[in-house]
C-alpha cells in the first residue's frame, strides 16, 4: 500500500518536507506564476505588438494553472480522510476570503473612484 500524502511534505521547514515532492506537485503552479509575471512586465512596455501576440501572452498562464489544479487535486486525493477534509476546508476558506476581499476592493474603488488613470 502506498504511503498517504501529508501537507507537511510541501511546507518548507517542516520535518517531512520533500523538495522533490514539492516540485512534483507545484511545478505547473510555478510555471503559471512565471508566465503571469512575464506577461505583466512585457505587455505594458510593448503596446506596439499585434493584439494576437498580446492575447497569447495574457492568456498563457491559464493552461499551466489548470494543470496545477489537476495535479493538486490528485495529490489531495492521495491523503487520508482527516488531512483531505482539513486541506479542502482550508482551500475553500482561502478562496472565499479572496473572493470577498476582491469584491470589497472593487466596490470601494467604484465608490471612491480609486481607479488607476492611464
């Protein structure tokens, strides 16, 4: 029988941390972050690029992000029942918190006209 996955395998500084396991689970996420950063840096500086190239750069992080979600879901399925339930609840709580924060920021920027002028 396979050893179940535990959350400490992906948290640096913990006794059970494994760089290899961390890279195996989060490599697609790291690629998505790198592509997103690259697009954030390049697109404002190169407004003369054709719209198709700019769109490709802007949408490039989506595929690696979806692949990361698939790998992460598979890793969660390899946990025991207690760790799986806690991890799913923490992910849902964090997602809900992000959504509420973004809604509050969007509503306050409309109310106080905090939009960025170009």
